[in-house]
């Protein structure tokens, strides 16, 4: 029994519920051969056969049927232990603000280390960074520049990145050079300060044409109307990254260079609370570079994650 892992027990339950290795592997997000090997290893460690397999079907053996409810109970106890440990380690709440993007598995990853409270006030990047600096938030997911961090006494870790694309009329979905695109800047600097700073530098560095607007058309239906009126593809903003396009518009990859927007997890420079620091580590330690350091990648000068 020394080799039995909770992971293998979860695999056993998934196969028992699906009675199909392919469906169970898809559910578990692992390869079918790997799942089969893990089940065989579990059977070897338990000393019993759990499944009867042939080319057409999978069924539980009597031993497998007998062990299934005990396995479910054991997994429930393990999850309860993790929840209890999370409450102990995260006895102080951690307040997190954001702009419009968060990791999809944020809650699950935070559960073991902190009592996470996601702030309901969704505000622009510069506002969220200021709230961390003044103590209204403990952490924020936002776009920041090195000068903002230094001025406000903040520290940033990379947590995510979006590769921006262009939106165009017609049916051409081929790559478009950044110099052949349009980038919008909005007169509403209260809402779009961070985007305007980013967009102005993008235009300077790549040759994209900057167009000033005054209707908050950086996203939403007004953005699509700007695209329809433009003779060139228009670069989307991170707030429109996942918005479905109308049928008369298409997405075109931007190249030469590839354009990236980074998301930082921002904290105060002197932050020392264990729950906050543990949450930062669990959210950022395995992020990688997300393509932002590729030879043709572009980040604005002053981005804290630019090489």
C-alpha cells in the first residue's frame, strides 16, 4: 500500500464512473495510455484486480465494486483535510482586485493557502494598482509599468499574458503586420489611461496608426463600428479579448511583431503576511514566460516583465 497515491484513487473513481478509459482520460485531462498504466500500478499495489477489460467494454470486478465506496469516502476525507488546512493557513482574508481577467482555476488554487475575497469593484489597471498601494486591496491583477511600481512602492509578478489580435471586415484571416493596423486611443483617460499609454507606445514602436476616439469605443459594439469604418484592421484591447465577433468581422493575427499585454499580480513592497505571500506563490510559480520573450514578441518599454 505504500505506493498508493490519491491521484491514482481519483483515476480509479473516474474509470469506475465512466466505464470507459477514453472518456475517463478526457475527463481527467491525461493521456489514455498513462491512465491505463496508473490503474495497473494501483491494482498491483492493492493486490487486487479492479476492472475487467476487453476491446469492447470495461466493468468493475467484485473487488472493484467493493472498494469503490470506500475510495470515494477516502477522497472526501482528503478534500476535507485540505479545506481545513486552507482555513488554518489562510486565517486572514486576502482581498484581490482585478480589471477583467483572472486565471480560470483561481479559486481552486487559492483554496489551500488563503481565504480569498475577490473584490466586486472592477476598475481600470491604474485604479487597482493605486488601491493596493493605499491598502484598500492586498493584491490586484492589472497592467503596470516599472515606473508605477517604483512610484507607489509596489512589486509585481507575472500571472498572465494576452496576445492581442486585429479585427477586420471581410473574410481575410491571414496574418497582418502591426504597421498595417490601427490602434484606438480614447479621450476618456479616467477609464482608459493604461490602455492609452500602451497604445501610444505600440504605435510609435511598430508604425501602427493611432486614431483618437471619444465614445469609449475601445470595446463593445462601438469598437466593432470603428472597425467597420476603418480601412485597416484594428487591434483589439485585452477587455475585448474573448468577446465573440459579429458575423461580418474576422480576427487576424498580428505579426512583425507579435503584440502582447501582460497581467501582473501586484502587492505592496513591504507585504509580509504569510497568506498573501503564499497566494502569490501558488498563482505565479508555474506561469512560465507565456510567449512574451519570443524573438518576435513585443512588450512596451517599462513593462516589468520585458527582458
